[in-house]
C-alpha cells in the first residue's frame, strides 16, 4: 500500500491541476455574474465532499456505538476533521462569491446559518476529542456525531423547502446549468473527492500509529514503577 | 476577477495549512518513536 500512495498522490495532483484549468480557462463565462461565477467550481464540490465526509462520520459513529470498533472510531475522527476543512472552504468561498453578486459578505439566511451551525457542531466534536481525557470520549463523540449529522440533510434541503437568498440547486432542483459547466463541476468534484480520500487515508494511518505509540508508552509507564520496586532492570522486563 | 482569485487562493491556503498540520504531527510522532527506540536499546 505504501507504494500505491505516491502514485495516487501524483494522479490526484494531476487531476486537481486539470480541474483547475477547466474551471479557470475552459469553462464558459456565465452571462449575468461574469468570471466570479467560477468560484462555483470550488464552492459546490467542497460542499458535496464535506457532506459525504460527514455522512461517513455518521455511519462510522453508529458502527462504533454498536460494535465499539476502534477502526470505526478512527474513521469517524478522520472524516470529521477533513470534513471540517472542506466545510471551512465552503464558508470562506461563499462570502467571497456573495460580496460581488449579492453586495454583502454574509446574511443570516437559513442555508448559510445552518452551514455555519454544521461547521460549529463538528468543530465542537473535534474540540471534545482533543481536550477530553475521559475514557468515554469516543462514546460521547459518537453520540454527538449522530445528532450532528442530522444537520446535513437540513442544510441540503433548506433551499428546497424554504425561500432563501441562496440559489436553487443546479442538479435536481429549480436551477439549470449549461452541460459544459456541469461537466467541469463534476470533474472538480471528482478531483476534490480523490484529494479528500488521500488526505483521509494519510490521517487514518497517522492516527492509528499515534494510538499504537500512546498504548506502548502507557504500558511502559505502567510497568516502570513495578520494575523499579522489584529492582529488575528496564531491559530485563517482559513485554 | 480579484474575488475569483481570492476564493481560489483561500481554498488552497486552507488545504495546504491543514496538510502542514498533518506533516507537523507526523514529524512529532516520528521523533517520539525514535526516542522510544533509543530508550529501548539502552
């Protein structure tokens, strides 16, 4: 697997570069908004990727609650962390797009507010995991993630069921899109999904290794006082 | 155009920043493992 990773990383970098070229150069210019509409090729795929990661986090958290599986717990942590990164991109690119188009950076519109709440839920999830030293932390985090994931469909469907400032969805909703724009949007989504998968993979390996090291160090700390009491040397202890 | 470039640059600053934190954590973990191995050898 170690050999596969650099190859996938190079392929993903190439795909991201191609997607960037398509978004900035090849995509047709939108008539009413002009070039600023090209933010769409980063904003929308980032939102979709974040939603997918939060859904994986939801299922991994349920798996942890049922089976108390460590791998499911790591998957939940990793997808929440990378999901927050993508959600941050959405919350940053959205206002940059809104300023020239709506004339304002932010409005307390339902879609925007729910997206901010979603981001805050997962940031609090990560804060809980980072600073709680209780043995129940993974369990509490899993419960929080299950409730937090309920916000994802609310964010997605808010523009379907309520009148909001945010435009209608371009796929399956009231909006329409040029087929070339749709093609480039999907290329960008594929590129960002591959990137997210690679980052999750690296983060998973890092977390698994970190836990292994922590367990070994904890075991060493537990064994040390006993060896010093009995007078046996550190190298002479059984592991 | 400046808004467009600002959005794209901000996106990559966020991603590269996160990758940077991963790299820092990895380096710290690697150092921890090396220290542990050195302790085990002595």
